[in-house]
């Protein structure tokens, strides 16, 4: 199934004018009635969000309209942080490459994008709502309230109900405070739960995640662990092993390494070392000679020490991008920490992605946590960027950067 995808962004300080500029660009480049419209506003436009949704739906009549507030927007080779901005990305799916307009609605001949709404309080799971995803295949773009405490459990339940479903997205909003987020589906705005768009499996997509880490040292086994505390690695005190590994780093880099230290975890029953998830080191207990990390760990799991800084994050993203095929468009769900302050220059991440995937359209937002791309096993990542790309038809050729 073919896809036409157009992304645009307006920095007009008036929300009504920003809608006009974005909608005008989409109408001119792609026409009305997209199957899916993604929309994001920065906090200065959040107060006008309902008006933005109604105006956009009236002008473009998308089948599914998905929106969110975000501190940082990515569009092409630029990023906008905090200042007033509105971004839109419209997608038209059809076997012929064209949708037919009929009475203000899209007449489609094939599978259609499905809206998804999961309600839920801070520590709740929408068990009933999850049933709509039972047996689903394709790709789910999922946006969540950052204050939810059961996001990982929800992702795990979706994986159980729909093992053939790929999930990409993130927890997005101006803060983790309960009620601060704004999630949009069609013309409705929600302050909790999750919203999403289920793209049918007939539409070819490819998902990938860059965690920005540089491994060092050999993999180790957590021979004694409880909850999120590692007591022993390969039969030795975990703190002692950690200190020995840090001592192998050049003296001038050692202090920074302590702040950028990460622990990669691979389950005891897993064999694919490429599916390591990295977490921060929360602290150490000198008396117990143990270390605490940002995730519960099972005894027997494989551990990989790594460092994460701006250099490793750039290098890892370039490696991930080099493995992607020629692409029509890319969606980026990037951790809020990966902004100009981290990389040392503005627009850095957007530039890397747009230069690598040129001439693909790029639409992206910042997230507190990103939802990873492992099919059938969605992961929750911090300080990462998750990518969803729409390859050119029949093109699986890798790019060289």
C-alpha cells in the first residue's frame, strides 16, 4: 500500500494563523482527507488547543486526528523549543496513491487507520479498552500521559494481546504532574490515559530506537540480584566490579563517566544481545557493595556497562540511521534531554535525521519516555529516540552516511 506524507510547521504566535499556514501547506501539497493527521503544539499554544483541533478538522477532514502538547517539535532540519509553534503531518494511504473525496469524508478502498483511546488514572490500566487491540497487527503510534505509573505494564499487556503489533511513541507533555498533559483524539482533549492510531499492516513501516550508549567492558552475569539492586556480578561484589571498570577509563574522563554511566540489561532467557535496554545507575551501597539501577532485574540476567554522552548519542543515532532503507517520511519520538543543551548546538538531532534520510519528511516531538521498537516486545526507554519510518515502495536498500 502506497503512502503520501507531508509535514509542516508554523511558528506564528497566533494559533489561528498557525493553523491556516499549516493547513494551507497540507492542502496544497497533498489535498484534503488524510487518513491520519498528527498534530503537536508547544505550551504557548496549549490554551488554544481545542480551537486548533476544531479548525484543523474542519479544514482538512482527516479520518483520524491525533495530537499532543510538547516542549520540543522537530520538523525537517529544525527544532523548536518552548516558543510558540504548531506542527502537522498528514498521511494518505491507498492502493492507488490517491484518496477520493466524497461529502467531506474520505472514501477508501482498503484497510483504514483506527483510532485508539485508553483511559486510566495515574496507577490504573484500562483493561476493557485494551481488548480493542486483541490480535491487532501493523503499527500502533501511541501517546501517553507522563504521570501514568503503569505505562510499562500497559505496554506489556498490549504485547500479550497483540504479539504481532509494533508500538512506537512516547509519554509526552509539558511535565509529569498529574493533569498537565494534553492528549488529543479527533476533537477531544484528554488529561490522562493514552491515545493512538493503529496503522494497518498493509502499510510498510520500520521502527528503530537509538539509546545513545557506548558499551565498554565485557558482558557480565547478575549472579545475585533483588528488585533493582545488583549485589553480585560474575560472583563478585557489584560495586567492586563497577569501580574496576571505571578505573579503565582515562583519568581526565573518569569524573564525567560517573555521571554518564549506564547499565544495559538483557533478560536471563533472552539471546538477542541487540535488544539490550539501558538504564541509569541510581546509587551504590558501600556496606552491601551493591549498586542500584533504574529497573528491576532478574537473577541471571546479562549486564553490559556503557557510557552515554553527546558524542555517543550522535554516533549511535548515525549508526541506526545508516541501517534504515530509503524513506518517504520519519516520525521521531525523542527524549526531552536530547535537546540543544545536551548536544551543544541547536537543531542537532533534527539535522542528523533529515540529512541521513533526505528527502524524507520529518515530524517529531519530545517525550519523557520513548516506546521502543522491538516487535512483540515493546520497551520503555529514557534518554532515547524512537523512530518510525515509511520506506519507499520496494526499497530495502540501506543508506551510507
